[in-house]
């Protein structure tokens, strides 16, 4: 990672813990910052990836719409903004939220995804993130194809000693404000792909952004730059996720009474399951620690919620307590945070306790990986049923409105008088001239394994 003053951080300093990133401890060891690469699929995934690219992570964007990627031209070089074309649909740019079309386009371009997985920037990274909006069409449609190749390559070149694949996914779920069945069908289909890959241990953690949680972002004053430019809700969400990943990735650079080393961090990232990363700033020694830890793992302003039950056991967990160098923390507090976290997650927890010269208050970071997906998934299923009913009623009303016009008497108005040449419009066909317009053949990705 470059020095902070060498980075194009955009609006990130508004929320970034610069006291940590700009500290002597981190800057002295920044060459050991975990080498991470990012691949952004579609428009939503591209925006997440672009934020992470600000920290020098090798970043590639893949999209069927060139215009969607142009907003990142100052951050991502042209040769890393990859357009996927379709021979079957040569005039299309984008998929209009049609994930099945996005999948077909991805299959047409599977060589692009295979070549991308083999690029040195990807194979030489210590960890690779793939980012995507699950409500969309292009990125979500390409998810299965991209991860099929990436998983194979990462397992060959960069798996951990225990066989974990150093490949994670950052994805977003649609909010209830996004109307219609398509967003929800897309998202649930994408979740199904990810759950299958988790079950097969072909990927590591899946970090989930819940767009439903940022619906109230504007209830208070939106974040503003120095020039009074407001940051929109989704950009803010991406900034929070980026700052969380980057700040946590600096923890292995710190010395302390207890250390979260790079292998432990990568092992947590590479655990197959559904994950969350969060922090609590300004912890005071008089705070009730049980409540702090519960809030640390359960409450996050942009990441999805999980149902932590009494019998819930995390697959992996980590907690880091960072405190100002000038104020030595009571060791009982640091030790208690570790014990309470382990009890809350019912799991082994890797932990770090370190002092940082520029910190102004105690900051606690928490990571967890669970076997069960976020609670928002079930809400999406319920919303899908509701929208299916709404759309059915709309279709029925449309038909009823058409019938109410009473225009049946004009059905034969546009016919030829001569009986021999009379044809209804249904009989006209352009198939002989332009070919059949049959739906695209369903493609099974099982054959992708033979291509690598």
C-alpha cells in the first residue's frame, strides 16, 4: 500500500480512520499490507471495486456496457475496463436487469473470464475480491462464470495450507424501494449460486451489503465533501465497506501484546460462509463490554444482519482492540473483549491487542463468518411473492381495461377483401428471411471445467 498522501482517496477521508492508516506503525510496515486484487462485475460491482482501487489494489472491471465503466476512467486504466460483447445480440449495451441474458452473454465471453483469472495481477495476489450487485443483470449474470474460473485458478496458485481458497465476494442486495420481481429473482438466484459455491468450499467469505439499511440515510444530513457535494446513499455504503476492509487489512502490520497475523486474517477471509466486518469507535473503559460486543457483531449501518441465536456458532471470527499509545489500556478490558467475543460467536476467535500512536480513542474491529445467510434473504423471498401477486393483478387489469373498450368489432378491419389473398397478421412470418427467433438454449456450466 502506498503512503496515504500518494493515494487518490476521493471522499473516503470523510469516514476513513486516518489516525490508523497514517500512523507511524502502519506506514513503517506498509510493504507488508496484504496484496489484494479486485474484479468488479457490472455497474454496481464496478462501483465497489473502484473504491477499493483507490488503495492501490489491482482492479479490473467487466461489463457489457462500456458507458457504465466510463465514470471510473480516472481510476481504472482502459485496458482494465473490459467490455463483453454478444454475437447473438450485437447491438445491446447492458442487460436491463435481465440476469439470464447477462449469464448468456457471460457464457459467450467465457474466454475473457478465463484469461482474467490467469492474469499475473490476479494469480500473484494474496487475496482476490469479486464485487457484484445481486439485483442487477450483467454482473449477477456473470457471477457463476467468473467464479468458476477464479475458484479453479486460486485453488491452484494461492490456496492456504488448509486448502481454503483465497477468494471472497462482496455483494449487495436490493432494497424494498427497488420495485418489481426482477430485482428479487436476480438476487435470490445469485444467492443460490453463492451458497452452492460455499457448500462446495470453492470460495471464501461472502460480505453482504444490504441496500435496505441505507433507505434512511437521508433522514439525517447526508455526508458532504469540502465543496458541499453530497455523497449519495449507495456511494456512502461502498465507502463504508471499503474503509472497513482496508482498515482491518492493516491490523497484521501492528505489533502488540497479541497479534492478528496475515495468515490468520487471510484464513478468516477465506472461510466459506457469510461474513460481516464492523468497528466501534470511541470505546470508553466504563462501557458495558457485553453490549459493545453484541453491537459490534450485530449492528452495522450498511452490512446485512444475521440471526445470532444462542446455538449459533461462527465458522471463524476475529477481534482487534487498538488503543492510543499515550493511554495504556487496562489489560482486563482487552482480555474481556476477547473472551466475550469468543462466547458471543461460540467459536475460536483470532485477536489482536495493539497500541497506535495517532489514535485518539479505543477502537474495536470485529469479523465473523457464519454458515447461515443474512436475514434479508428471507425478506426478499416474501417480497418476491408479494410482487408476483401485484404484477399478476396488473396484467389482469390491463386485459380487463382492454376488454372494456369494446373494440372487438374492429378485429377484422385490416383484412384483404379478396378471400384468396386474405391473411391475418398472425400468419405473416419473417422467419425465411431473418431466421428463427427461438429463445436461447439453456447453457450448463459443467463444461467450463474442461476449458481450464
